[in-house]
């Protein structure tokens, strides 16, 4: 590849307003967001405590923040039931479901290459 071609290819990452990595992928690419999306993909509607049990090393505050962010991004929905005590369930939206085949491919790659990546 020619230097000018490489420079042109890299430009798409320099504009912060239009960079897809910064503005879209970064919203769900964090460790917790991807794990929460995976838990919700495996279960229809899931309560907060069930998500926390599935991901035991996430703190309640971080889980709450992650769920709020994923909801704000339109990847999950939150349904509040008017019960005492109140019951809240989370599930993937259509947009979130459309993301899962791509995440599943990434997960497959990670499983296949797990032993080739040095631990941190």
C-alpha cells in the first residue's frame, strides 16, 4: 500500500464527529456492555439482580450505569412493572438484537484465539 493511500485510510479515524469507532462501536465495546448484551441475548427479559448474578464481578453501580447507557443508546429497553416492590426487566431492542450476530462472531474469534493472546 502506498503512503498516500495509508494516509487517506487513516483519515476516517481523525475526524472525531464522524469516526464510527469513537461514536458507535465504543458505546458497546467495553467489557461490561458486551457482557450485559450477551446475558440479555440469552434470556428474554432479565431482572437487574439476575444480570448481576450472571456477571458477579460487576458492581451494582457500574451495572446500573451500563444499563442506563445501553438504554440511552437504544440497544436495550427497560420495563417497569407497577408492583410492590417494583419489578424492572431489561431486554434487547431490535437494534440490540441486530448487533448480536456480529458480537457472536467476535466472541467466536475470541474463543478460538484465547490461548494465543497473552494474559494481562
